C-alpha cells in the first residue's frame, strides 16, 4: 500500500509525524511538496531532505500550480538527486496549464525521476494533469520501458470536465493558463472584473491554496479601485474659463 503526505513546498516539517506513522504501518510513503514553483531549487531540496529523513521512499516535485517550466523542473530534480539518497526515488507531478506537462515529465525523467504522475485525457488530465497518452507516446520515442499499452490507452473512453473547461487533450482554458502565469490556484468570483485581473493580483500577493477565501476581498478591492479611476472630478474654477457677463 502506498500513501502520499502532502504539504506546501516550504512546510515539510509538518509531515514528519505522518510519514513516520506510514512507515510504521509498512506503507510505501511519498512526500508531496505542492506548489513547488514557490520555492527555489535549493530551498525545495532542503524540504525534500526533511521528508526523506522522516522516512519517505520518494519525494515529489509537485507542480500543482502548473507554473514550472522545463528549466525549473530540471533545476529542482537535479538538486534533489545531488542531495537525496541514491536509493530513494524522485517523482514529478506535472500540470498542463501551460501545455508543458509532457515536456516537464520528459525532462524530469532525464534528470533521474522514476515516478511520473499522468492521467487519461478527459479523466484526471481533464483536471489539468499530464495526459498519459501523450507522455507514453514520448516515452516510446525515447525507448523508455514503461509497461503501458499506448493503443489501449488511446482507445479508453473519455469524459468532459466542465469545471476546468478542458478539451480531450487537457489544454486548459484562459483562467487556468492565467493562474499559472500568476502562480496561484484557480477559484474566484469576478465581481464584474476580467477573471484574469483577479488572478494576477492574487499571484502578486503570493497567495497559496487554502487562502481562497481572501479572493473575494481582492476582487472587491480591485472593483473599488476601478470605479474610483472612472470618476470624473469637477473642473477647478480657473479651468472653466471666464464667465460670460
């Protein structure tokens, strides 16, 4: 049996007890450092080491924000591999917001990742995960052994994901792409604003998952500022010109 213990990228210390208990139960334990884009490679690796020392068999670079590029993934996995024990595994959990999940997975494998998260398009991939059909096709091109039947995966029925508005291959809609660009989770009410404006502001403030209740306040702040900027101030007397007698 396998279990994942997830924390924010900078809060690995709160997972120590949970990982230890999983090991006591004889489970395969993985550490899941979510929103990995919010910590530079060196800092993220320090947190990965905490999870490994707690007993994790594998520690993931978890791109739950869909924000990492290939360079970002390479830097993080490379740093992991030089610090973590060679007997322990590294995983990658990519998201498709920027259409980089397959490329990020391939780069991660090249750097030493042995666990790659992927889902059938229209199922898990419909929620933004890496589409397994595309990744397996790339793995075939590279000659990697993966034990998957590509044709069988391609023939599996798919479902739609209205919540994320993705098509069969998992390409995400504008708000999701904007969320990745802004480095924040997707969920907000727009209050008459372009949703992307709110997402960018949320990212500017460095919010993370679990702080979604603040998004309404941010939207209201932006709406008030927009209304204020549209108000026409009365002209000063000297700007009105001479009165007619």
